[in-house]
């Protein structure tokens, strides 16, 4: 006899698979024109500036080389920014869309940062790295595509070294502007997505065992939420 729980699990699995396959298809199709998107001006570049700000403040004058994992790296813009800065970082970019990874590698070669950047295809729910492999994990503007968000944050926590930091940036949908932009407009375009409210994001971090969790909201017309936690 098939139980209700088995049916429910099957439905949830099908929905998760749909979310992931939809995202992969969308971003594979988008890879070649990704850097020309208007979202780079309104969302991505402001995010990269704030991320770099937080990273410089966190590392201070420490000249020790450190490892960064950028999950949902897209065409490698954030990794390239880190590699081109004065920070002694070694960056691995991971993306679920193979076309994004290919373009990221091409961009790194063109800009001469390929010695400090490596780009790999992979799934955020099943990171292909050993425990405690990274000092910093960043994830910007892809978290709303992940069907199993708690499992993903736990997996991020797993590969962080003690004292390492996780930073997730996504749309802030907890005011009227953010609700319209992310829950209405972005959802209409990207379909199977979910932007996590700030209070829920905090719980995801805490349940994964991260400490010193704090938020930073920035931008106006495209309000964004940065959540940070320490392993």
C-alpha cells in the first residue's frame, strides 16, 4: 500500500527536481548575455561592492592566503573581483549551469585571473569538497533557486573551517518594494523560486550551527539582504 507520506515525498522530490532543472535551463540559456543584463547595474554590482567591503573589514591586515568558495558563481564576476583585489584569496566558483561555468573560465582567462580562480560545475546540496575546506563561502542571487534551503546551508557549514564565514545575499522581500520586485516580478519571470524572509534566513543559519548571525540590508529599488554567520 502506498502511504500518504510516500506520495508527499514523491511530490516534493518532483517539485525540487523541477526547480533545479528549470534554473539550469534558464541560466544555460542566459550565460552568453548574462554580463549585459540590467540586473548587473541594479543588483549584482552593488552586491559585489558590499561583499568586498565586508571581506576587507573581516580580514583586516591579515596577509595569510585564504580559500573562498563562491556558490552560484555565474560567469565568475565576483570571483574575478576578489582575484583582482589585493586580498590574498584563492577562489573556487561553483555553478549548477555548465554554460555559466564555461563562460566563467573564458572570462578568467581573458582577464588574467585564472591562476587564482577555478570554476567547477556542481550542486550546492552536494558540495564536492571535504569537510572544513574553506575560510569563506559566498552565495549571491542564487539562493532563491535552491529547493532544499536548510540542507544547502548545512552543506555550506560542513565545508567551512572553524571560524570561517558564510555570506548569502538575496532579494529582501520584507517590505512593499521588495515584495513587488521579488515575489511578483522575479517570480513571474523565473517561476519556481522562493525568496526567504529575513527571519527565516536567520533560522536557517542558526539551525545549521552557525553563530554571530547578522543581517545587512542595502539598496532601495532592488532591496537586498545580506546574511552572515560564523562556523
